[in-house]
């Protein structure tokens, strides 16, 4: 069911790789709610993924951009405004990648070149996007910029390795840039801290199935799905959340406020 929450709004959605991606589900919801947008992903992901199928469904186009390249971002935001016919109202940063995790490196054996890549792709890109938008004056007042985070920014998870630092940095950028952009142009910047979700990025982390099940048992509402997350993002893009900025918003079925749950006690009782 559509509420037309995003009618007349324009934006850019980063990170739709396949139908499991949080960004993919978000694009479908934003389309359903009347928003218009361009899709983007890294050139290499374009060859592997199916983003063109999604573009067809949403009646839009794909503009390739490596989110670490200022030149690509400049081109993306310039072209998106041209194609969509004006300044933008929403941006989704749904980007994460750690070469150390991908290559199975332990936290005590980090490759530092890859570590910097993790931070550049998964966190600094958020700053680059915001700075590009500010320099191009690409965003309307009360535009909403959302990044996706994970609770490993606050708590230690052994297999999340350098991505934990990337998420802490991502959340920090949301606060610092949110303050700057809010006072200059009334632009809102937030992160959403999402439950473990079965996607390409999620499943790449070793032991994922175990902490997926653990989080499910530790959350009174269970894990939030990618589709639930897409719904929340739509609300964050809408005018219903005009005064929300500089926040890390927990979207986790209650996980982050639970000490232990009956479901977990039952599972662990010998
Ligand atoms: N899956 C989970 O359990 C989970 C939980 C909390 C937060 N998140 C976060 O949600 C976001 C989306 O991940 P997802 O789970 O949908 O997985 P996904 O693998 O579908 O999406 C990750 C995307 O990042 C893109 N990407 C990688 N390098 C890039 C670059 N240099 N430039 C542009 N794009 C690049 C990939 O192509 C891919 O589309 C990530 O920030 C992830 O950390 C995921």
C-alpha cells in the first residue's frame, strides 16, 4: 500500500547489488511512494549485479560511480540533478566492503592498505558524498541523507574486524556533517543501525548465521528484515521526520536495549 510519502521528491540511491540488498528493497519502496531517483553503484558491481533490471522496474537510470572517487561523485550528483529536473531531497548511502574480511584476515593480522580501503569505501565515502553535495549545492532544505550502520560500532564482535571502526566513523560523520549541513542548509544527516540481514555484504562475515540467530533470539521483535529497513528509510526520507538529524537510529527489534531475553534463556537452559 502506498501513502505517497515521497511524491515530488528526488534523490540518489547507492548500493543496490541484487534483490537481497537493502538498497534494492529501498529503491522499490521509494518508487512505490512516488519518489524519483537515480541508482548508482561501483563500476565493478555493475558487471556482477543486476542493477539494470531494478532501474527498468523503477523507470530510472543507473549512473556508475565509485563512492571513493570525488570525480565520479561530482559527475553523479551533477547528472542526477539534470536527469531528475532539480535539486535533491534524499540520498541513501548503502555501501560497505572490507578487503580484510573478504580475504579472511583476522583482527591481529590486518593488512593496513586494505584497512584504509575499508575505511575509505565504507565510511569516508559518506563524507565525500556530503561534501560533494554541499559544494554543488545539490540538496534542498530538509533533504535527508541516510547511511547504514551496525551495532559493532558500539560493541565488539570478533569477526567484524575493521568494519567496526568503519561504522564508528560513519556514525561520527553523520553527527559532524549533520551539525554543519543542518545549520547551513537545514539538511538532515542520520545513520540507521540495522539488524543482521541476509545480503551479500552480511553473509560475507564469518559466523554470520550464528550471530543472525543470536540477534534474533535477543530481540523481542526478532531481527528487522531488509524490507523493514526500507520502510524505515522511506519514513526518514519523508517530511514526517523533518526535525530528526545527527542521530544513530537503532532499527533492530529491540536488540540494543536487551540484556537477555526469555527466548535466549530457554535456548541456553541445560
Ligand atoms: N547485511 C547486514 O547484516 C547489515 C547490517 C547492518 C548494516 N548493514 C549495512 O548496510 C549497507 C548495505 O549492505 P547490504 O547488506 O545491503 O549488502 P550489499 O552487499 O547488497 O550492499 C553493499 C553495496 O556496497 C557497494 N559498494 C562496495 N564498494 C563500493 C564502492 N567503492 N563504491 C560504491 N559502492 C560500493 C556494493 O557494490 C554493494 O552494492 C552496508 O553499509 C552494510 O554495512 C548491513
